[in-house]
């Protein structure tokens, strides 16, 4: 399991970058519960295509979330990773209405739907 602990100083900004590909319905979202704003605030997100300035069908890219440490303390936030098999009703800017397994048709008896991946980060500001 990878380390999801982040240490920062008040006023420091940091980013998290994840792979995303809209053509395959792969998206990442910052979901509730939101971080304690007295410790950490989100400063937006930015998408960069892997194909550069020229759009290319099927090309993926990188989504970067920016955060700023606002005061001493510890807080947590969660990124939700949706794919076409794990989420329904979502768009690039709107997370799914539910974060449980999607009700996808099964290929055969015994198949089960998967829940989307959730990564929770713990941020300590000192």
C-alpha cells in the first residue's frame, strides 16, 4: 500500500497528479468529506492532455489537484477514481450520485460489480 500521508507547513501549496482518460470514462474527483478548511483548502484542478496542444481521439492526460495548507493541524481528504465499470451517471465535472458498485450488466452468473477506488490522504500541517 502506498503512503498517503502528506506533511506541509502553513502557506505551503502542493499538488497531486493522477492519470485520466475521458474517452474511456475514467475520471477522478475530490469527494466529501471535504478537508478541514482551517488546515487545508483546495485551490482547483487542471487537466493536461498527453497529446499536447493537438487533441487526439482516445488520448489520456493528467489531472492535477492543487491544495494549500492554511493552518496547523491534521485533516483528511478523499479522491474517488471512477471508470466505466465502477460508476454510473458521472461526467468529467460531476461525480456519480452514489459511490457504491454500479449496476452494470453481468457477463455471466457470479460476476459482481466493482466499487470505485477511493484513496484517502492524511495531511499534517505543522
